[in-house]
C-alpha cells in the first residue's frame, strides 16, 4: 500500500515512453517525505518532460495527490541522461531576452 506512488508513476511513464523496459524508478523515504527518482531512455526524455515542462508538472501534481491520499509528501526527480543536450528553447529564450533589452535602448 505504501508504494502506491511508485506503481502509479511506473504505469504513467511506461504508457508515455517508447522504451518502457528502460524505465527505472528508485523510491527513497526520509524526514522530508518520499522521493521518486526516475531514469528513462534518452530518446524518451522529451515525452516525459513535455512541451515547456507541462507533462512533468502534471505528473508531479498527480503524484502529490496520490501522496495526500496516503498521508505522505511525494516529490519526483527526473535524472537527465548522460550526454543529453539542453533543449534549444532554453538558449532561444536567452536571445529573446537580449533582443528585448536591445529594444529598450
């Protein structure tokens, strides 16, 4: 019963990704609550994070609800795969900020 959060996360992530065999979830409990650490295939990272991080945010919200039902605080950490590259939107937003600064001159 206490690992309902892990079962839920496993179900959701495996339904999202193309490589469900590469999904690994590690559950740790401390005084802060439950921490679920997620590893997925690098090719599936975009599906788990989603556009602007919306999928990851939604999964975290649902995990909090599952946690509240079981009187525990549940957090999700998504490990970045080795050799992965930051999303191009990160660098693009920087250039947009620079462009906005140029407009104010």
